[in-house]
C-alpha cells in the first residue's frame, strides 16, 4: 500500500548526523559502528532505498535548527542567523538529492498529481524519486517574518512555530506561555501565504492561542495521545476534538516514550517495555474513536528524529516496516478504505484542499 509519512528529518540526518541517505541502511549502520557522539549511532532506520522498499513515495521532510538562549540546556544554535544558515544547508542537501534524481519537491497541486501518477504506475520503485513537501520544525531560524516569505518562494509549505523549550515565536514541549507579538505576526503571515500550521510541539498555552488566532489549514505532523501517555508533548482529548473540528490530520509518531507510558530515556528498552507497532495502533484507534471515523489520522513516523532502533517499536527494523500497519488495522476491524485513509488518503486529501485555493 502506498504510504505518505508526514514527518521525517531527512536533511538533519544528512547534514548534522552526516549520513549518506543514498546508501543502504546496512552501509549507514556499518559506517557508524563504534561512534558514540549520537545516541542512535548504528541504529538508524531511514534511508532513501528503504523508503522505496516500503512504498513510501511521499514524505513531509523538515528543515530544523533551534536557537538557544544563553544558559539553555537544549542543543541548538547561538544566533538566529546561524540557525537560518543551517536550514539553508539542509535545503541545499534536498536540492542536491533532486539533482541526483533521488527526490523531487512537491509544492502545489500540479506537482502532487504528477508525482502520485508516477508512484501509481507499475514501474519498479527503485527508479522513482521520493517526493518531499518541505516543512520547518520550529520557527526559530526565521530571522524576520520576511524570511518566511523567502522560504515560501523556495518551497516551504508547512511551519511548526515551536519545538522543544522556549522559542523565538512560540513556546514548545516542556515549556509554557502564550505566543509573543512576533508569534502572532508569524501566524498572520502564514495565513496570508497559505502555509500549513503544524500544531505539533506547541505548548498548551500556545496551542489554544494558535487555534484562536490562525484561520488557515492546520495539521499535526507527528503527535500522540495524552490519555494513553500522559505528557505535555501529547494531545489531550480536548485538543484532538478541536483539531478534528478544524478538519486536521494527526500523524502517529514512532518514538517509544510517546507510545508507551513509563519510558525512561537511556534506561528503557523497547522489548522490556513491550513497545511494538501494535501499541501505535492504540493511539491511532483512540483518535478514530474520538472522531467517529478514520478521516483525521495518518502516519508521521519521525523515525530517526534523534533516535533509532534503541527507542522505537522492537518489531520495526527499518522504515519499510510501516507496511505492517495495514494488517494490524485489518485485525482491529478496519476496512480497506479506512486503512487507505490512514496510510495515505487523509494526507493527500488535506493537501488537495490546501492547494486547490
């Protein structure tokens, strides 16, 4: 089944983790053997060949670079200008992949239709470029609102104003407080440009403020349910209901601590916590039960978003194993149309609504 994955940090892996995503997953892991600078060295799950193997022909791919204020314990860049430069390096990598025929940017209805036609033919996936929709995870790198206009011109189509901690435009995970004037101006400009608001990572205060002040299209690229794993990174049922009212789609993420309760970073292991793909289905099903249908949930795996096999479902070897999800949904009584909604149609339908304007 064709899959659209709504959140992958591909360029971050290429430029910060220094991974050649054109290589096989075995080659990437072998090259990282013995490296200790990142927690997931030797445990990666994502590369372009595995995307093709898993029939994952279209992804939402990020630029990401956080600004950190003096004294912050988070990782990031010491000035917005440095953060912007890092996102431009990431953009250059995507363009290099386009030049190699590995990827193709999808930024409007025409390019979407052309790309889907390519992936719906009977040709081998090995010959097909992976389509990507460009998203910015955390807006700290936008030096000014004018930089958002520049980013739109090179294809940026979705923005999550916050990531972890306090941000320049909005506060994110593990922080609190409403958006400042710059954050509200960002929302206004996004609405003018028809840029999708990604509600993922917004702290509760900023989430509710954004829902009141942004009148464009909203999605949540990679989020899970607070009622199943109680943490501010997750959506409460009330948040999920509001997103459903906004006709949003929520992407199910594959980070273990978001999937099962009680996870301790650096201590817990997936098998020991019984963290498998079935547990992700619980979150998907919870959203469907709230909605009363299958129209508001999809896949936003966030695989290799700073973690690897050491912190994802134990029955997932690579991202190609997203193809096991349909059978698990069928076992829960979901119809073929329901499963197609979750695996690709909800995201595609969302994009058609946005870009038909």
